[in-house]
């Protein structure tokens, strides 16, 4: 962890210790994330805060630290494990560095639409994966998300894996995603979210993948020529708490937090749906936008099979099969 970010977190943690009564609240928790405040999930975090504070009658206070104020996703995960941060919504791609079963959600083309996403994330598969986080000193509450990821780059339009050949793609620090782009013939590089704009502008990387909300809020379209609406993976976040912070709550307040997390999750999805059409209209004059053809999708799915084989044992065969069945509605 960077010392600067750790120092920020430790300073902010002073006076916010879990289970220590404050003047206006019995519990004061820090909620950290990397998203800018205009994104759907950052707005949903505010919805969560309002729900918790209202339904706990002020017994819980939530202090949100957005926009990577306390570091990147990996740093926030580490700080949440340590109790310097109490609540977080890290991408499951980053959580996979701590818990290999989280590789599941970054398998390409696992979830093809909103219905399959909800069957996987909100059902038995999502619940099972949230439970595994207990071994990481985290209590998983719900699966949030920022919509499906799409590809942008400066080299050529993408309509199949061959079009990615040799392109330097920025990805999350996530083994599944790095392996995926290698399988497609690209040259993937892990890079912190807040560094991506400069990386694209300076040519350190030539392309990236993100949901539309992130592409718009970080203005990646200003430094990219082509965007393919590939919707190749759902950008899943795990809404988690530090385990000691969770255990410090009485049962009635645990219920308040759980219910507020579901309200926040649903708000994020609604905000995402409302924003995506507007985003495409707003940026299509500044970047060439194309849909992935059926032939291109089929070629990507075929090229993705080795990724499923590579990560099957780490995810566990039983969980992977269960997720594939849920995604198909079986």
C-alpha cells in the first residue's frame, strides 16, 4: 500500500473508530471508493448513506470518501481489511487478487444482458461468493455494478479478437482480464483507474475497457478514436464491510445496513440505465461508436473459451457450472 494513501486513511480513521459512541451517532463509518461523484455508483453511495442514517434514526453516520481520496481500489480493499476504511465497493476484478473465486465475474461473455446479470449476481452464485469474503476479513453484503464494459482504442475499430492484435490495452489489476486480452492478441497493461486518461493521452496505453458511465465521467472519449459497444463483461462491484465493523453492529442495525445496500444497488442500476443512452448521444460526435456484430461476438466467445478453462479450477468447477447455468436461466 502506498504510504501516502495509508497516511490519509489513518488520519481520517481518527475519530471514526467503529463502535465508539460519537456526539450524534453510535457508529461512524468511512465509505471509500474511486468513482467521481457524478457516476451512478457514487450517486448510489449517497442513496445508501441517506437510507442508513434515516432508518437508523441517526445511530449510524456514513462519511463517504469518493474519487480515490484514500487511494486506488487495491489500496481501499487493504484499508477495509485493516479497519481503516469500513465500507467499500471494489470491483470484483481487483478482489480476485485476494480471493481467487472472484475471477468468475470477469469471465468474458458470462452475462449477456441485464436479466442474466441479475440471475447470477442476485441469486445463489452471488450469495455464495459474498460469503467467501469472510476469509478475507470482509463481510460481503450485496453485488453492485456499473453496467457492461465496452472497448475503446486509438488504433482501429474492434469487431472481433483479431482487431485487438498488438493493441496496448489498459485493464484492471485483474488476472482474468489480463489473460483475456492476451488470448485476444492484445498487449494488456494493468493501470490504476485515475491514471488511465494520462496513460491514453501520452500513448503509454492505446485502449481501455470500462462501462459507459466511467468512460464519460473520466472523459476517455477525448483521448480515444474508436468505441465498440461490446458489452463483453458486467463491471461488478462487491459491497463489503470490514468484518469487525460489521460484527460491532447490533442485529437491528445490521438489518438497516443490509436493506440500504440493496436500495443502493438498485439505485445504481437505475441510474446506469438512465445515463447510458444520454452518454452515447453526448459523446458520439467526439468518438466513433459502433456495435459489435453477431459474427464479431461469436468470434470473441470462441476466443474466450481458453479463459474459462484456465480459471475453472480457481473459481471451482461447481461454482463455474452453477454460474453458467444461472446466466442461461437453467
